[in-house]
């Protein structure tokens, strides 16, 4: 093994960052309260009104904010674009959509 190969491995994050950030968004109390819940409530309201929604489009701003917050808290020496690929972002959007759409349809995110 060459020295530059060791350096590349050292910078690699040894877990699925898309999975980790989606868990972070639900479990960080401040992020959940200020960002995650309002975004899910907005999707719920639009679904209830019968508006045409594309959950992937609606989840993208939420995921972008989550990634920035996650990096600021856990990876302060790394830029989000250096850690998260477009595939990671899509995977995170898909994960949240799959896990939260049943909750939205059940009315968990109703504010009234």
C-alpha cells in the first residue's frame, strides 16, 4: 500500500452518511423542532388540501439544511459538498420520504 492510499482511506467516513444525517434530523431536538417538523407539517397541509406534491422536491431543502447542520455539529472541518455526494442527498430524501409519508398520511404532523 502506498502512502497516498492511506491518506485517502483516512479521510473516508466509515459509515453511511445519508442514513446518519436522516437519523440526526429526527433526533436532534433543535433541528427537529425548528426545521424537520415544520417541513413535514407543510407536506401534510399540502396533501390535505389536495395540492399536487412531489415529496422528493419538498424534501430537498430540508435535507440540504440537515446536511449543513450535521456538518457544522459533527464534521466542522469538512464542507458538506466534500462529504455528501448527490447520491447521498437523493438517498436521504428517499429515506425520509419512505419513512415519513405514512406518518404524514396518518395525521401525525397535523398542527391543529
